[in-house]
């Protein structure tokens, strides 16, 4: 039944996905975030600007909250040209363009400003087009914050505090290796099962950005949040190359201008959501710590040695570190 339903969804989108007329083009954008999410708000701004820039000749219609399927389905629909635009984590793109792995390395970015300089510059532009052979062209990077440790019984103020702790991680080799390098015991668990795992003591803690910590209600169990910001994996706005190739030069310029203008606006929304999340969890009894990041960064430096034999990826590492 679910397969039949998916086929119906695909056929529906094929009918409505990209209306082209001499005066008006509609692009469909689908994602799995709710409408209060700062990335969704950035997309709404982008859609509004595109309509203004094009004098109504080009429009983006947004389908949030998984209306057209989960993230994986949206990516597959882009690949066959049945959906125009979606959003994924840069971590998802590692399966299509391996050099995206560099964005998930711990402490690859010195600060938010450093990350923005890299992502908005030549390195970011190169990475965005690396997925084209899989029919996925990146339009921009959106801010998805930095991940930090939260725990049940004691704070993580130094890497030594992770010793003996079972820390939930994503099902990612990079995440597993990072926690292991820091001295913890990495435990992959799905996001949907994490609250119960924390409550039942299956794990001693986890790691994520402040808005996720807040909206997941994990703060109800974990009363210690250490802002050590070990990774800062961005989101990527993708367009199907099948759709991109059908746009005129002028339409591509309109779309890219609207996308570019939405980036700083989305970052502002993200920062506001971080501040709100930290205020709310603190009100709920969470103690927030700001440990020295350098001991954590030194501990994970050994991970970088693993990539020295991968000349292309290691070149990205060196270029990112050289970016001022």
C-alpha cells in the first residue's frame, strides 16, 4: 500500500511540479521541517524575493512538514526531475559527493564567521556543484548550527569527562570516530528513539544544536548542556539538474539572487532560535556551560591524519584551514 501511495505522490508531483508558460514558471519545493524552523523561514523569504525580483514571472511553492514525503523521497524526486527543490543536511550529500565529508569534521571551522567565509566562498561553490552527476545541484548552504554535548548526571567540561559515558551519535563513521577520539563510548541510536533511551539510561547523553535539544524535549532528562560546538554541519538547498537545465539564463539569475539574499536572513533566524532555545532550557532547570574548546580540538586532531592519503579531501582540509 505504501508503494502504491508513493507512486501516486510521484505522479501527482509530475503533473504539478514545474509549470512553464511564456510568462510564469512555478517551482515546487518540499522539505520535512515544520513551519517554525529557521530554515523554513529562510525559504519563505527566498520565495517572496523571487516573486518580487521576477515581477511575478517566477514562483516557488513550498510544501513543508514532509507533505510530499521524507527527506530521502524528496532527494529521489529531484533526481528524476519530479520535484524542483529540497533541503538536506550536508552529511546526506556525502553519499553523492564524498568531499562533503570535510564539512562534518570536528573543529574544521574556527567560528561561525570562518564557516560563513568558507561556505560563501570558492570552496563552498565547488562543493555545491559536486553532486551534479547525481542530478543534485546545490544552490546555497543554510546555517544548521553547531552540535554540543548534553548529559544526564554530570557536565562535560573537558574530554576526560566523557570517559566511560555512552553518548548517542548519528549513524555516521565521522561521528562515531569523533566521540571515540574524545574518550567517550559512541552509541548510534535513531533520533526518534533517543528520548526513551535517555530516560531509560541506555545512554548517558547525546549531542546536538540548541534548537534541537529544546524542541526534542531532551532537556527534560538531560540537565547539563556544554556548549563545546564540536561540529557545524550546514544544510544544503538543492535543485534538480533536470529542472535547472530548463531554466533560461534570466530565470537562473533571478533564482540565484533570491537564494543568495535569503542566506543572511536565514542565519539571523537561526541565531534567534538558538537564543530562544537556550533561554527556555535554562528556565527548565538546565545548567549551561561554556568549556574551553581547545582541549577538545586537540583530542580530535588525530582524525585528520586518516585523510592524508585522500589527496582531494585533504586539499580541502588545508584550504579551509588557510581561509582567514
